[in-house]
């Protein structure tokens, strides 16, 4: 067996030691890295596993598949698919339970750093933003057909953008102009400039942040259905965990973290989310719904990690452990 190779490129995984320490509780068991990326976490997990341990990794990004192919380890398997397909994919492999599941959600540094992927406004590139460029609409295609109401909802809900209506109207106007004059939104620079023009300079609170940052986040989340994917995957993760198995989730903004926090809260304290009429009944403790998860806390990167990896500044890691209560729907 060859040892896991060093991480490819200069991509640094966030909270690597803390995440793997919480995740791996039995080195002989099976684990899932649902967001392989460039393998920063996966390689550390493999270092913790015994010869009979197992790691199954998921990612829909073709570049992740290339990075995964460089890991020559019989304990490692890679599946190129979105992580909402975890339950069905594991079932096909005959895996009913795993000891731990890791999610490091959102866009990765290599994706942001590659202008050809269209995720970032730091460098000009095609307006794509798809995690898997072979599937679904690109950002340019969606922006060209979306109406004002849909655009406003996405910008407001996923980007928390105060000027969602103004930006949506500008995008639709540009689309109409583009269809008649051949100047449709096609590049990240096009979108960044349009959004900047739609937001009054006097209303830009953070001079260090580009005015289009929130809009880029919103469009990316919509194109990749990121929040829906996360919610669906969490619901699949619970029943997949063995008793005392760990769920470790790293998020990078409040929308993601809220979904994770509420999922753990709902299953760690079901008595708080049960039928409110039950609160008025004289129930004994043994009659209350039993928790399926045990919350183990929230972790943020320390100053040393943030200094070496600025992306870690906004990261929040939440950890939960499966109890012995049956997981029924």
C-alpha cells in the first residue's frame, strides 16, 4: 500500500486537523468525504485509517476526478457525482452504514483561481460557474433567459443583496439589448461591471469588497443548487451513520450554516420541534421524542490558520454524533 500523496497544488483544506480528528473515531471503519475537492481532507483521513479502513469520496467537478486519480490506495474509492447522490451510490456499493461523513461545502480555492470556470470576479473568464461544466445551464445561459422576479428572488435570498431589484432590472435590460445588438452578458467582467453600475456608489458599505461579490455568490449558489443539495444530503446522512458515527460539516456563509445548525438542532432536540400541543400535555421524560443526534459543538479556525489560509476566516465547522435511536422518517 502506498501512502497518500501530498495535496496537489497549493490548495489548503480548511480546519484539516480538527475535521479529521472529529471524524475518524474508528480507523478500521468506512468513511465518506462528500466534497473531495483536491483531496486535502481525504489524504489526511487516509493517514488515520488502518489497512482495513475505507474512504469513499464524492465530487462532481471533473478537476476533482483528475486529482483523485493520483491517489493510489486500495482503501480509497472516488465517485464523480453530486453529493446528494450519496445514499443511492453507497447502496449500489453495498454500504449500509458509515462511521463518519465529511462535508466541506461551497466553492473551492482552485475553482475560484481558475478564470475558465467563471466563479470569481478577480480575473475575467467565461460566465459559467457550474461545478460540473458538462451538466445544466451556465450562468450566462440562465441570466439571458431569467425574468426580473426570478433574478430578484435569487439575488435577495442567496446573496442577501439590498439592491436585488435594481440589479435584476439591469440584467434583464442587458439581455434584451444583447439579443438585438449582440452584446449579451458573456464574461465575469461583463457581470461585475453591470452590477457595479446598478449599485449607487454612496450605498456601498464595504469599500474593500467589490459591489458584485454578493451577486456572484447568489448566481453561483442558484446555478449549482447548493443549498438544496446541502439540505437533501444532510437528510440522507443521518440514516447512513452508524451508532456513534460522526457528521462533520464545514460551511462558509450564514445561509449554509443555518441549514446545518437547524438540521442538527432538529434531530438533537426533537422535543423542541415536536407538535407544540404536546408542550401543554403532562408528558413524562420517557414519552418525549428521543434525539437521533448529539451535538458536539462548533469550531472556527484560530488566528494561526487564518494567517496562513485567509479562506478559513469565515469557516464554521459543526459536528454531531449519531445516537442509538432508530432513524425513522
